[in-house]
């Protein structure tokens, strides 16, 4: 294809929250390895701002340190989105990029795409077209609006194309490339931290580890699950009962930990069959999932990772924006229903649960496909008339 035009400006890549890092790390590597792509500049909005956790995840994923950090911090959805826009605009003016690449569905995704669109800078959305069809989820609003103003949309599964077509998105803008999350998973799986080491760190050593040869992993963080006492309490009761069937390891999100303490629910996670961990790094979580008998979660990304690993997943939500994990993968939607959670867990323990298959193009090469396509798209867009 030849070298990019000398005056082709950089590609501005945006991350803001932890789920973005797993997607951007392989993409940054692929962009850097493709000689036909302009230089990539990494901008961190600071939406997730724990310095120690960010540094750990960047190191685990071999993601380069951000070139720029907007240090936005926390706030309501409106305040955070507005502050990201305010701080991102001068960066965009200074960089004058050839395009802005955004991933996923967090507030940073929408905020930076809005600024770019209003400045007539092309917006490239990776992981476009995913829909839960639940407008009460802030992420769903971010997905729908971002896709409407994007110039180029890369999808992880073919069902996303039908969603975008229904919303009037020109099919010529949409390209199926596979899943960057799986690029990270497959690339780092050999480096996953063994469960025995995590048990050692938790004080479970020697013969005591025999009781944890089969275990489940639990992650909870969505506001709809953890912010309301009347929702969180029965959900924790169901998980406590599930631990009688299968011991559980629970890396607790800070939001969840704070609400458990605020609502006085600590006794529901106090059990010799429940190990409560602090938030874990990427390689630790990968090690936990690889060896798990089952995973129970409300995370979208973990639904994808468990499908790629062939590990049964029970999603503690009524819907999912990743239907391929249910239709083809190992994922089952169980909501918050006590009997559904326990019944499906019993099925996993007796029959192995859903086995599924790895979806099309979840092969570890999505980043390379995006880089190759983006190189050609930028050269055509900026070719001299």
C-alpha cells in the first residue's frame, strides 16, 4: 500500500475505563505494527482514575502509558460526560488528528465522539452495533448515540449489522472484524496467574486448597444490581446459597463493597465457602476464569471471555448486548431469580452446562484486521483530489 502521506495526521485513540484497556491494547499494537497507519496517540480521559489499578492493568496488558491524561475523575453521568468534552476539545484542536478511535460504550466513548463529530473529525467506533434494547442502561444510550455519529463502525458479531441497519446506518460504513477482547485474552492467556498463587495470597495454603479444586467466580458491579438494597440483598442471598453447591471466589468491585457495607449486608458474604478478594488485575482475573467451573457475572466483557474460554457463564441480568454469547457461546441469562441461579448452577455441576463454540473471527487477529482496513480507509479519505 505504501507509506502514508507525510501530512496525514495522527490517529487519536481514546480510553477512559478499564473495559477499554483490554480492547485498546491489541489495537495499539496492531496500529503500531502496520506501516501504512499514521502514528497513534493514546489519550486517557481519567474516567477510571485509581492510579495503582490503572498502572497494574496497563502493565498486565502491555499497553503503553497514555500520551495524554485528562484526569477527569468521578461524577454523575452528566457531569462526567460534560467534563470529558470540555477537556478533550483543546486536545483535539492541538492534535488535529486524521480520526478519533473510540471503543466500547462508556461515557468517554460518547463524550469524545461528540466533540470530534462537532469538529468534523472522523469518528471510528470499535465494538459498534451491540444492543441490549434496555434504554435504562446508560451504556445503551452511549452505544446508540455514538453509532449515529460515527463515520466508520467495526463490529464484533454479525447481529450488530442488523441493529445498525434498523437505526438507519449506511451499511458501507460497517465492517465485521471480530473481537479485540479476545485478542487480549488469547495473547495473555499463557501469562495468566495460577489460582494456587491467588489462594496462597488469600491464606488458603497446602491441603486446604483441595476444597477449591472446583470453584465459581462472581463479579458484580452494575448500579442496577448493587445500588438498591431490595435488589442487592436477595441477590447476595442467592449467591450465598449457590456457595453451598460450589465454593465462590468474589473479587469485589469498590462500588459493590461500599454498598454491602452501607446496607449492612456483610454477613451474606461471610462464609468459609466464599472468598472475598479485592479488585484483581487482568492476569489474575484471567487465571481465575480459566480454571473456574462456572462464572456468575453482570459484566458484558466477561460474558465474551467465558465464551472464548469455554467456561459456563450465568449472567445476572435480564438482557445482554452480546447475544452471540447466549446463541453460540456458554452464556445463560438467569436474571436475579433465586431458583434460576441455583437451577442453572446445578445443571453445570451435573452436566457441565452449555458448551457452546467460539464465534466467527474471535481468533486473536481483530486488531490486525482493523489496522489494515483503517489504513486503506484513511488513505482514500485523504487522497489528493
